C-alpha cells in the first residue's frame, strides 16, 4: 500500500459507439446469430432450456482468451500470467456448467470466485427473451481500451480532489488536455470529466441530489452522511501486493476511515460508497425521497399512472408506494442474473487491475499486446513517479471483486432501478429543497441558486451515473462496463415493466395504457 494524491475527474457525450440504437443492436444480434449457428435470434434470447448442461454456442465466440481474460483467484506467476492448463480448466467449467468442474478449479486462497453458477439461470427467465445481448468488449490491443485505461489512470490521480473544484484544479486541466487528444474523449471538459453523458448528468454538481438529500425512513429522516476513506490511500501499487491479491490471497492492508461522517464530495468518497452499499440501496433511498409522504403520493406520479387522476382510488400494491419500493428488489434480481450471464458466459473480460499489470510490464520494455497510447501517456508517468510502478492504483485493499468486468453489476442494477423510477415518477418535476454539502462536508446548505434547478429525471440519471462511475473511481471497472451495464439494466426494466402491465387488472382493462420515460441515450421510450 502507498499513500499519496489529492486531485480530480471527466465526462463524455453519448456517441453511436457508446450507445447503440435498438436497430443497431438487432443488426448485431442477427450477425451474431449467423456466426453462432443461429443460437440467438434477432432481438430474442435463446429458447429456455429446462436444465442446460452447456453454454450456448453464441456465448463461446465472444469470450476473452489469454491475457484479455479474467483470471483472478487462479495462481499467477511472477509476471502476472496464469498457466494455460488452468485457463483451459476454467473454460471447461464454463462450457459444461457442471458444479464438479467448477469445484476442481485451482482456487486455493481466501478470495473465491463470486457465484459463477448464477450465470446459468438467466436463460430460464421468460424476461430474458426481451433483453438484447451486449456487444463485444473492446479488444485487448485496441485504442478504445487504451483510452478507457487512460481515463482510469487519471481517475486514480484525481480521487481526492473535490468534484466541485474540477474547474479550477491544475491536475484536472492536465487530465482534460491529455484525454482530449484521444478519440473517445475528444470533447471532454472539466465539467463533463468522469461523467457518462446520460441525459442530464452534465448539469450542476457531479453528485446527484438523491445521494445528498435526507431520506424519509419510516417516522424519521436519515441524513446522508457516510464514513469516507483517508485521502491518498491506494492499494496494489507494488508487484508483491498485486500478485498476492490476483492469486486470491486476502491482502494485509485495510482502509482507514475518518472518525466523523461526511457528505460525499470526491471520487474516493463515491468509490467507498459503492464499496459497502447493498445492491439497490441507492435506489430504495431514491424511491423514498421521491415518494415523500407515502400517504399522499399522487403529486409525484407520472402522468401515465391512472391513479394520479383516479376519482375514487389510490394505488398501493399496484402502481403505488408499495409497488415502487418492492420493485427495487424485484428488478435488481433480474438485472443481476442478466449481468452474470454476460460476465461469466459471454465475455469474461479482464479487470482494469490486470490491464495495469500489462501496462507496468510494457513500461519496462516487454511486449504484452496492448496499445502504445496508454504506455506512453502522461497519466501513467505520473502514477509511476508517485508509486514506483505503473500498476493501476486501487481504492480497495482486495482490488476488484472475483468476477469478470463486463458489464458492471452496479451499473446494471442502476440501469434497471432508475428506469423503473423514471417510469413511475414525473421526470419533469423539480425537486423541492435541493441542497449541497458545506465545503468541509460535515453539514449542508441550500443549493447554489446559479446552478440549474434539479429535476427528477436528471437527478435519477445522475444517480445511475454516480453508482456506475463510483466503481470506476475505485479502479475496478471500465467505462464500457458502466455504459453497457446501464443499457442492459434499462432493457431488463423495460421487459419487467411490460410484464407488470400485462398481468395487472389496470393494464388488462386499458386503464394503464403505457409506461413512458426517457432512456439513457436520450430517446423517448414507451412500454
């Protein structure tokens, strides 16, 4: 473990590459089906099989191999490589779907693989037929992946700079200058740095009001102050530490936290929030904030909700407060299953920490198959000067969790939950009593009146971005993981909303005509 740093972050517009349209997804699926012997029909998941004993053929063709593949917990040699025989055994377990094969993997330390068996359940879910598969993860030697790695190195350097200081921090200007020379981040500014470019996430503060405002919690309010990690504390910056953690040894280092609780202000704060949260914590809190008084819920409902204008009834179990709260757990479950299917069976992409090991080797003259853009970058030089290696500094002692990178589980949950909330609530409504932390983070004050008035839709999108990119600030996920995770979650939520409407009396009698919301890419969606 090393101790340095106090700096900032970047945001991107949505591009066609980042945000494929539904038509583009269908075209990609058609091509995938052709190359996979018809395993995937256009826009439709493979037929449900009662007890699959093998991975669908379409999954195998996309899965990463060699240094591009996730291999955490398997034994790593002194160069950070995994034996070909161990990787072959990993592939065999994936293909056969036999528990005995998974149990035979050479996982010998305290860190164990996170629930790969859950990946096999998604294709059994009827909702899976409505959810498109994700496009391939960027290739190991691609310029795109090097661009994303460059962003992560700058995020590591800027973890401790308060996000509201990005417009005046010299290190931020250096980050923007270098990132603007890439294809992926050519239009980035201090205001958009480390944002995803979803609708509304570029306005005002980086943090959503829904991570700052008090949460109605039964008969009390819960103030959103959290324990935050010591500034400048990074992990896995030496090869000895990296190799132990990559091979599954639980690290000796711990995260030290300040004794006081603080409002979230920096990238490191965001990373620590998503280190300890439960899967849909941010969104059950957001639903409580948006409901306000659950006994008088009509004001906040979307115009599509028939109970908003009902003469005699309020919604509760269906399309009311109980439905909204319960939906966060329900849709999260489906999003997790879809995400695990993509992670384990279709892509098995490496974590940024493993790519960072390749970067360090490349800076020492080895040929490791990555793009030279990242090897020769200013960000990597600064990390190496600070820590003595070009390994990607991690926020957590254990680095990334022991499951593949693509897509992000946090982003998938965020995409699903936020989509449901946007469908249930009036996105255009302005939030009442918005706030911001005081500069010391220990108290709050009214929101700066010069900033745009936050709306429900923009703050929900920003919340999804915060949760997704918080994991990137930790150094454990890629931009592709975050963006595609949001899109996957959005498609899961669309399928879930369609099913909820179809089975309800309100939907069957035409009283609930549709759900409507603005998608993460800015398109208007009707379900």
